[in-house]
C-alpha cells in the first residue's frame, strides 16, 4: 500500500505553562539544547566540518577521526556537538563511529557532552542492568528475542527526549539497534487506522506479576501499595488491586504527538509493541490459556477501549518494517536517537553483546501537544 496523507490533524491547544516550585519553565529550559523557534530540521546543515553519510536503509553515520585516547575524542565531540544535534533534528538518529569508548565510564563521559540533563526511567517494563550514574544495559531480554520499534516511555507523562546507545561488545551476528522515522510511519499508516488513533489515542492495560512481565514492586520501585496508588493518581493511571496482591493498570495516551521543536506530527506509542496480535502465536496461546483474556502482562487497544483486528495489527507491523533502518554495531560506536522523531528496537543476535544506554532531555507530554488528553479509564465492568 502506498503512503497516504489524507488525515488532517487538528491543531491542539498550546501546551500549558510549566512550573516547578513556582518557577516558570520555558520549553528551552526543559530541553536545554533546543529552542522552540528554531527552524524545521530539513534545511539544517550538519556543518562543513562534519561529514554525514546517509546510506539507504541505515541511520546517518559520522566517521570520527582516529584518537589514541578518550580525552581528545571527548573534545572532538564537544566541538561537534551542535552539528550532531542539528543532524539529530533532521534525521531522528545519528551514529558516531570510531571513538575509543571502552567501558561504562567512557560512555558516561561521552553522554555528559551530548546530553545535558538526565531523564529517569519510569514505570519499568523490561529488565535492565544498572551500571550507575544513569548508565544502563539497553535491555537484558534474551538474545533470541527481537524487540519491535517503540518510543521509550511513550506511556508516561514525561519521557526522555534523547537516547544515547553505545557499543562495548559487538555481537557476532545480528543485534543491531534498529531505528525508524516516526514521521514517515505516520504517513504510511492506512487512513482508517490513522483517523481512529488520532481521535481516540491508545490504551495500555498492564497486569503486574512475578510470573510474567515485571512485578509492580520492580516497575514502581517501591514495596508500598499506597505509594503506587499515589503515583497512579498523579500520573493519570487507572489502577485496581487483584487477588494475591497483584496489580492491573489502565492508561490512555495520545497515539500522535507534535515534536516540540520541529512542529512535526509523529506516531508515538507502544501500541504495536505490546498488542496481543504481534505476539508469537504459540506464546499468545500459552499466555491466554494461563492468564485469561484480561490477564496478559501487556495489551493495547484503541483509546476508546475497542480492539483492532489481527489484519489491522499486521498493517501497523508492516509500516514499522518499512521504515526500519539498521547498522551493525562496531566497538566504540555511539548512536544518538531523538526519542520522539525516531523509534528504536533490537534484532535478535548470536554471540556476546554489550550495548549501553543513557536517557536524557526529559520532555513533558504536555509540551508535545497530544491530540488525545491523558486519561485513567476505570476498570472494565465484570460480567
């Protein structure tokens, strides 16, 4: 199916003024590298001294000069930071190749140059190793399990604006951190689906368990149910306690948001990532037999609570496949990702793999002018 752009998105109201402890915050203060009145990224040049290669089907790649040690490499990053951030706005991602980044401490030094403000990892959904100082493993999911494209923390009210990945050990085969332009994805989604999601948003239902997914104690980093309830109230999440102290949450979020700098509409969510129809059929059958129709660790719906068909889920999955770009990792590579313009994922792989991630430039959802306001739907009525 060819891309279509028939849907005209309404212009949502301007984001509300933001304040912390009574101090007004501009969007520039929330994302210090970016200013609201900067031009759209398409005409932005990466600068005459930064050669950016844009091979088809791969993220943009910048080859760094040879550096015998990390200190001059960090200075080179600092000198080219503005050009790299400009390319990030243009393309949504950019890989820097050839730096002597050998361990988590080296990676953190590069992070501190490229990302000024750290972002927290909220409402945890997948296992990660914490290396300290805001550096994590990209994921600890099994090597045989590919990870679909998604925007980090798209279901929270504040999420990272920028992600930085770094390669310490490249796998023997596969294992690329895939990226995909969510501006292009939005254009390619079939009109009927795009209109439904633009109007209603998307709904995430989570069941927290020790046996599948993560327990609520891990996801919310507390052992106290009252702390969880307070967090849910503050973050517009419906919640109910089930038998044996287990938890179910429901949260509606906008499926389409506006990039706070470029003004472009983007497809921004975990809908396909966690939809039941994108599970392996055997896995889906086992989970449904074990936990029941309403007990899956994760499931997604259109924001009005209606499901989509298996064929519609396949259409969305096709779009993600069409926009996917990948580049095999090499030791020392860094990959910057604009978490709003670009989704990311991971290929299955063979051999050892050690990829780090840091998250930064936190962005409130309100600054992205969501088409659908956040909501905390009540529990589904019992039959």
